[in-house]
C-alpha cells in the first residue's frame, strides 16, 4: 500500500494553530491603535493615513528596528510571555524619539518553533500594551513557525517602527553647546541589553536559579530579570514641548558612555559624574557574582540610566519638573565642556557611584 502524501502539518507547521493565534491577538492589536490607522488586522499590509502629516512643513520619516536579544530565554524559562513585548517596543520607539520623532506605528515579527496560540497572543498582548504606552499603533506583523530550526518552546521577536519629525526640529549633535546640562533618566533595571553577560554570570558561574529569592532585589531573580524596559517616548516628547532640548541618547547595548558619545559633536565632550546616582542592586550583583570589572559593566549594561537628555542650562528646572510630573526619576548627571587635545573620548565618566 503506498504511503500517504506528506503534509505541511506533518512537517511541523500547524496552520490552524496560527489562525487561532491571530484570532486571540486581535483584541490586543485593536487597543494599540491611532486615528490614522486604516482597516484592521488580517491584510497583507498595515495601512496608515499619511494625510495626517500635512500639518508638517517638511516631515521627515524616521525608522528603527530592533529585537530584545537573549532576554527571550528568560521569558521562555519563566513561562511568562506578556512582558517581553514591552521590551521590544521600548527598544524601537526610544531609538526613534532620540531624533525628536513622534512614533507613529510599529510592526512585529515573531518566530517560534511551534505555534502555541495562547503563547503567541500573550507576546502580542505585551507588544500592544507597549505601543499604547508609547502612543503609537501596532498595524500588523508576522508569526512564523520554524520547526526543525527552533525547538518547540523556542521563540524570538523583532520589530520595526516609523515616526515623524519636522525637519527643522530634528535633535542631535549639531544643537549641543558648551555649558549644556546632561540629564539622566532612571532605567527600570537591565532593560534588554547585556543579557548574554548576565546569563553567563548568574547562571553559568554563580549557579543561581530563576526562582532564587534575592534579598537585595526584594523578589526572585527571574522576576528581576523580566522587569520590562521603561518606555520613554512620550516623556521625551513632553520635554520637547515644555522646554528646549538639544539631544537625547537611548542607553542600550554598549552602555552609557558609548551611546551618549553618538550625539556629542567634535570639539565638545560630556563629563558625567557617577556620584549623582546609585545603580540598582542587580548591577552590583552581576559585578560581584562574575568578578566583572567596572569598565566591563559600564560597556555592557545601562547601570541604572535608560535615557539621557542634553538641554541648555536654563532649561534644567523645567525639564526636571516635567519628568517628575510624569513619574520619571531624573537628575542632572553632568555637563558639556570643550574637548581639549588631551581629551581622547567624547564622554568622560568621573567619580564613584553613590552608595
């Protein structure tokens, strides 16, 4: 008797499960919308009414794309899937807002070894909630099932976003001047960078388990590692409306100094004083557990600062008040000075962190 023909399902791809996932995620996508969104979920492309840009004199579209790295491994091991989307949105929209752009919409890409509809819907729920916090719409995405390439429980996420900024209001290095103040905004924790180092130190070297209660953290290790990335886009846009801002810097992979250096012009440097803040306990724990030197920590982790703003000195009070009113812990962490021939770096970190 001849063998029955091969099927997509036999190869490991479950189309019905994919359809079920789409149905489950629709309610969340609907909540992450804006008036400019045309149509709903299910088309081949998301539609956004660009006539809304007519109010701009010269609108520049900004785009960014990112993922959340190996933090997905923590979510998988914890079996918690509805927060990783906050991380994804934060990584994308806060890159957009650095140039002063208002995030308009995002699309996502979710790759899984096997489609578990409720799990995929939980991931999308987190993305939609993140978009709501960022003031942008989730206009579509893709869920791909890759059996044989990924394990049944493995997954990864990526996203792309689009924003808009008036051409003469683009923020960046060309606006920065000597005497400007550098304002730091507190991170919610590790955010979504440096997890390869963190996992190596805490799991491989220290042998800690995710359910380990850590007194210094006031919760389990897993809960700390899954703390969602803070989304700053609306806070940063509020700053641009209430006072003069010269530049933002999103502190992600590469750490504070390397990211801030990206917006410092030739001839100037930022001097940042570590003594103006105390990093959260998780940063000290990673350093101690892995005997990681401070320079290595600072090159890898955000060290308690998720976003920085460079503002004129006379804008500091309004900027700090605006951020405080929005529930963002912020402080003056440094200033912009002339860079001399002896200053090799665009950013200099001085002092020691407050204990």
